C-alpha cells in the first residue's frame, strides 16, 4: 500500500491553506475578544490520564474517549474537553494568581462520535473561564464576551440569542411540585432533552419521578428567575446587550459539573443549534481535591460556528475579506535581467526585513510570465529589477501606475505606494 | 483518587499564562516571518493511520510512536512529525495549486522518548516546505527564512550558524574512495553520528564498508561543494547572509527521506545543539504514490528554541518585552459609586468595543483597593466612574496625570492618553 492510499482518518481534519485561513479567522476573533476582556491564554496537554475524564465529564463524554494504554502502561486519553485540565492546573497554583482568574484556551479536542455536520472527531474548542469568584458578575462577563465574539463575526440579534437559566431554579420547582431531592439529576437530564424528546415519552419519564410534562411546561412558561439570573440579565442590559438575552428555563446544559447559572448561544435562524454554552461549576475544584474555588466558563467549537458563518451572508462577507487579505502579497519582485538576480535577491531581503510580504520568480522566466505570476499570487505591487539597477521601478498592479526609485529608496517608496 | 492526584503525563506540557505567552511569542515570530516570505499556513490531523509513519519516517521515529487501536479497530498514531501528512495532502491536490507551493505549519507532535532537556513527549514543530520546484533557489529561500526567524528572535552570528551540505556529495566520496553503492545508507548513518561517536568505533564502522575515518575526515576538510550547494551559498550571500553560512560535509540529517541539499541551524554558543534542520526530499511524493514533485523543507521545534532564547540575554530581553506587553491592560474601570455600576458597565463595554483591553472591579470594593487592583493588573490607565457621571476621570497610572472627560468622549480621550 502506498501512502497515497493512507487517507486521513474519518472525522479528522485536513486544513489546506484556504480552510486554514478560515480556521485562523475564527481563532483570531476568539483571541482578540478574549484579550479585550483582559483574559490570559493558557494551554494544557492534548493527552491526559483517562482518570481525569472518567468520573467528571459525565457518561456521554466518557463513552466517546479516544483512550489507550501508552508504552509505559498508563491508561491515557486524547482530551475530549478542556475544563478538567484547567481545574487541575488552577487548583495546583491558585495561590499564585490574583482572583478571579480570567483564562482562555483554544485547543484541539477529540471525541469518538459518528462524523456528521457540526460534529467531527477532531475539533477546536475556545474555552473562557473565570475562577475564584462567586458573584454573578462573572457570569455576566462571560456572556458579554460570548456576545462580543458573535457580533465580531458579524452576527446580529436576527441571527442568534442568548438563552439564560439557572440549574437552581429547578430546586424551587422540585420543592413546589413535591419531587424528591434524589431525583434532581434525573430531572435535569430530562429537561436537557426537552426539545429533542417526544411529549408522551417525556411525560412518562416525568411521572416516574413524581411530576408531569404539564407541570414542567407551566414552570418554564413562568420564566421564573433566581437572584443570580436577575443580576446577570441586568448587567447585560447595562452593557446594551438586553436584546440578545432571554430567560429560558429549559436550558440546563449537559455536563455533569454545572451548579448554577447556565447559558447557551442559540442559532435562531438556520439550524436552531447551540453554538456555544456554559455555566457555573462551583464544585469542580473541590471535587478535584482542591479547596473551594467558585468558577464559571463557556465553550465554543470551531465546527459549528464555522458552519454558521458560512451560511450567514453578512458573516461570510467578513470572513471572505479576511481570507482575501491573508492571501495577498505586498510585492512581487520581477527579475528583468538574470545578471541582476543577486541585486534582486538583495531587494527581496530588504523588503522582507521591513516586514513586507514578498515573493519573486525563483528561476529565470520571461518578464511577461513573471507579471502573470505576480497577479496569480495576489501581489499589490511589482518591483522590477533590471539592467538599470540600482534604479528600480514599482508598478501598482491595480492602477497600473508606475514610479521609478532606487535600491536605497525602495522600502520607503513601496510603503508609500501601499499606504 | 481525587483528580488533584491525576498529574499530567511525563513529558506533556502545562502552559500557564506566563509560559503560554512565551509559546505565543515563538508562534507569532514563526508566523510573521513565514508570511513575509509569502508562505500560506496549513494544518493536518493530529492523529493519523500508523501506516503513514511506519515506512517513511525511519526506524528511530517508528520506535517512538504513540500508537494504538481506535474504537473502529484502526491502527492509529499521534503524529511524530508533519512531513508525511503534508506530502499526502500536497500530492492529493497538487494540480489545484501553482508551483512551487510555499506552505508552513505550526503543530503539536508527539514522540515517546525519555523526557529530558530539549526533548519532551509533546512539542510544537514549525515546518516550512516548498514543493514542486527542483531549483536550488528554494533551498536558499528556506534557509533565508530560517535565518530571518533566528535574527527575529534577536540572535546574531555570534549565537548561531547555518551548516550546509548536500547528501549527494557523499556519492562523489564513495566513487573516489571505492565504497560500494549499496553501502550508501550505512555511510550516511555513520556520518550523521560523526560528532557523537568515539573515533575508534567510527573507524571500525567505516572500515567495514570499505573506507576509513581518515579518508572521511580528509574529505570533510575539503569542504567540497556540489553545484546546488554553491548556488545556495551564493544566493544567501546576495541577501547579505554570507556570514551565517558555512559548508560542513558532516551534516547529512537523520530522516530517511532526504535526497540532496541538507542544512542545520546550529547553536554555536551554548549547548552546541541543532535548533532547526531540513533539506531536499525530492522522492517523497513519488514514494507516497504521487507523481514527481521535488520538494524541500525544514523544521524547528519550540522546546529547543525556547531554551536557547531563555539562555541568550539579547533574545531573552525581546521575549520579556513581548510577555510584559501581553499582560498589560489599556484601562481599568474604577466603580467609585456602586449606584453608578450600570453606567460603569456601559463604559467598560464602550471601551472594549473600541478594541481596548479593559478590566474592572466585578464587585463592590473601596476605591483605594480598586486602584491597587488596577496596578496589579498592569493597567496603563484608570477610568473613574462616580457620582459625577456622565463626567468621568482618566488617570495615567504611570505619570499620575488626571484628565476629566464625559461618557461620550471617553474612547477618544483614552486613545489620546495611550498614544
């Protein structure tokens, strides 16, 4: 078998330059907005001991682990999510940092799922977390950050909505409806699948734990708020984000470790899918064996948001402008006389040292052919080096204007022509 | 066992914000220089079929694979290097791109080695490759790019040198010395370890294939050049890089697939180690089952270059300036009156929307305490929002100068104060 037939694995990603530029656009936006919020970047190991995930991530993720035994006999897994590594790292050095920590991460994650639209086996996740603060102000900060990422991509309130809730609200429901405390986990699991399960099935499940679908529907319609939800909502309104946010009690999020306020960024136009989600996980640090460290965070994956951008014209236009700019060269150096190649190389070097993006004809070619290459490479300018050296010409490939300068003045002349 | 005791795996990396900033500094430099050379970024899968590496990477790498069987019964490996994925991807779509391809990648790689200084089990590799061109001009381009990365980090010719050679020169030696052709691979393996093997062992090994250590030493002292090496050297001299480059016939590089010009960036000050290396691999595409596609490339790892930067004061100073800038905030908003918190949140949002990096006191705190937080967070300015709102004050935390402005003028006033 030749390697040509060794195709990449199903659900894994090959980023050719065009798709890598799309990926980088998403990464740049994530990083840029996180920086504006004063977040610092961290990164954990891609491979971790399987024990880190078995008990904390919940059964769904545990069943999708890429796990194996390494050469040292260790039970290891490609990470399916970032939060357990974060919690370990934050607990280990929590005394060294001023609270709350504002940390973000952009990293590859892996889940053995059936590859389909929006779900691949290898994907990138953007995680933003704030640790060491119990006030609802951090929930509001995180949601504001997520909203700014969305508006940064070009999405408006026509395209997405923030659905806000609090797992603790269901404690109130349980009390009022007389559902026994030990059924809390089961109740939350049923609520999490409210939109994806048939009503008769839901009702049977809910009757089994001492309530009914009618009671649940009545409760969600009440849009009851905990104090935390009210504060978060008001703080988002104060930032001018009120239009994006609504309370939706059916949001409880799937992960086992959430404890309070939870939210979801929801595509309300196309596929009606969650494009980001997160919430409070105040007990995770303690579960991990650390001291008390209240925390909240959210995650956004590159696959779903990438699809959403591609499907939304206003967002796609911003992406396209980025990708086009990423493929442009500032200048292409034309070697009009082979004898002057060493001088042309000197010019190439001078321009690159000035920070300009430059390519040139690596081997002898007719001048017309070199101009063609310059255009194919999306160069804005051509710099022609020929027998007149140290005199060189600069040609604007859009306006066709041409100016003459010398080797000494070439950097300045090009910066002027590009400005 | 609590997760606290689930430590990260030996040789794997935990990047806390300070070390992540160092990593990002290295990534930014790699990306920036590659862009100046007109290179486009790509990325392949982190997990690949093991067959991709077993026969092409050479025995050393094959023995260090993190390989396992996935849930679908596939024999898979965490990638130990990037070139085989690149070759597969380039062969698959070679008709869609104008030659030569100028592609770079920054990606995590994995090798099961004994963790030690400069060698970890998880590391990042910067790969630059040019495909589809046989002229030595691409070797010169790649070496120039590597040199520009090094000088970008602040290294000078006192710190590093480029050692240049050509595997084909040893064909000439074999002919002259009468070494049979079938011993070529063995000869290259011995040459590769010339500096790390005892002379008597070397001599015995070389006698066994029909030559001697004396003959090899005489040949390397000759600094003989192939035509390709001469062209590369001259083109680097034309760019002003002559001082960095010398011919060293003992350089043949370890990987099995190199076919011609090879080079190494050598730390000539501290640990006398290779910090980058690469060369021609004209046959890899054909080996992979594709058509002929001459190619060359080099790789630089983040661990060795990171150590080298930390150990070299002039490079360390550039790094430190970057890390400091990465931790700075443009402004910290002081909530001087809790009643004005909603207005303060509005100001925070306005500043962030203008692209500024902003933090603030999430919960009620004394003004003095908030100023302390502003300084701990490395904020350049404090913006004080109090009872006088919409009047706000901007205080420069370095010069202690204070100016008054209004909510409407705050963005402009801050941009002015930062300029």
